[in-house]
C-alpha cells in the first residue's frame, strides 16, 4: 500500500532562504534542460535520455557555481520530472512540457531520499533540522520521495510518500440493499438514492463580498509595489481558506458515504463542457465534483468498497424510477416533476440518484426498460398527433 502524508513545516529565516534557493534552482534547471532538449531536436533531430540530461546538469553546475549550494538529488529529480513529462507527451497524449514560471502561486521541489523525522523535527540535506507539525500519525514503512511546497500565502508544506507491505483489502460484495446512488448537483451538493439531501455549503459564494472588497484594493495599488503585494496576499488568504473549507467538507462527506455503504454509484460528468455555461460556471467550480469523486475512489480502495460509474449520456434525471417513463421535455429549471404515466411526484435530484443506482447495478435490464419507455413515448406522441388531425 502507498499512502501520502502532508504536514506543515516552520523554517526559520535562514532555512527559508535555503528553501527558496532550492525552489529557484530546481525551476532554473528544469527550464534550462527543457531548452536544451528543444534546441537539440529542432537543429539536429536528437532526443537525449535522462542519463544524458544528468551529464548536462554537471555542465550547468560548472557554469553556475551557485547550483552547488543546493541538494544535488533535488536537481536530478527536476531532470527526472522533465523526462517523465516528455514520456507522457509522446505515450499518453499529455500536453507538451512548458517552462516553469516563478509567478506560479504554488512552488515546489522534491527530495528523493536522505531525510528523517525525529521529535517533531525533520532533517533535510543542505537545510538542516526544520520544525514540523505532525498533526496525524504516519504509517510505518519506507519513506519515498518528499515534496516541499510553498503556497501563495507563504506557508511551507512537505508531502511524504510512504510505501509498506500491507495489501489493500479485497472488495466487499454488494447488493441493491447495501449500495447507494449519488447524484451531485448545483442546488444541493449531492442527492442520495435513500432520499438524503446533502446541502451545498457554498463557501465561495459566502466569501464573494469579502473577495470583491479585497480585489478592489488590489486594483487601486501600484503594480508590483509592496502595498500591491500585501493586498494580493490578502486575496490569496481568502482563496486558501475557501479551498481548506471545501476539502474539509468533502473529506467528511466522502468518509461518511464510504463508511455506511458497500458500493457507491456516481455519474460521469463532462465538467469542462458544463463550465462553458457562464451562468453556472461559478457554482460548478465551487462544487469541485471531480475532487469529490477522487476522494470517494481512494477511500473506497482503502476500505475495500466499490465505486461504480455510469455513462454521462444516460438520462438519469428524465426517467421515472417507478414506471420508466421518459420525460424528454424536462429542463434544468424543473426541480420537481410529476410522471404523466404513473402520477408519481419526483424530486429531480433524488430521482436521478435512484436511477444512477439502477443503471450501475443492472445496466442491461435498464437498457431494455429504456427502449420500452421510448417506444411507449413514441406511441403516445403518434396518438396525440392523430387525434389532432
């Protein structure tokens, strides 16, 4: 099993300078090596390996002596990250590697090995003992690569990967009674097939008034002045608080759903396409559905539970979960609708959650029922048109 732990560290003034040197040097090496790879390919059609990149790294140390003040393994890790980015570009269809900018709000560097934790302190090569806040116990195992990051508000964190011989538990069996369907939404954060509605906390909306006030202060300051930087940091603190609130809320909800059910069915969403609607973009970004589903997935692996996904094109909101009638005229404004076939009054989100559960549990039976429903709707429309004529 591989687990990750993130702790906050508290460097003193001298250690802060050394951390910034590591961040800047690793960014500088990454950009230089990227430039070398691009030039060699454009002029000579050559593609160099990670080993050859490390040879260029030795040359860079001779040209720029200040690189020797930084942990050499961190610089080699920057070279490794560049090679990994190229492999993802050619093999997995990811974007072409871009230069790292110091204007990026999140800056980081990695330490592959030779660090240790003792008595609320962590030893980092070339930096020394740094105070660390161990707010949760770390699982016993081999500590792998550590990533030190700095947020836009000036806080430093270390993320440690721990690998041990503990195997993930086997997937538990589930049935219709021990699973739940979850439909994430805009008005409510999530609706469950058991009738439970999880209210949307709307952290971003609740902080908009404060954000607008702080943003106006930023626009009134001289660009890149000290007062401008202070105003920008105030805005960053509010955004950081919103992020922390959202993560805390999603962790609690995902843990509750995983603990109470053997399986969870969710719908695959085209979030990028939905964000193109400017009227809903802010609410969708505040919901952070993608990160919520990720939390469900890795927590399910830890506890031996199952997360099922259905196709995004399934009409889960428009189908009556009782008789299977397809309400093709349902719009986003309609939050409650009555089935014309069986006269059952449906809450849009809860009905969708029940259908998501049905589709995930028995997709073949659902597909047969949907075809029958479509045939029935076509017949009703034909009867209506013939009666008019």
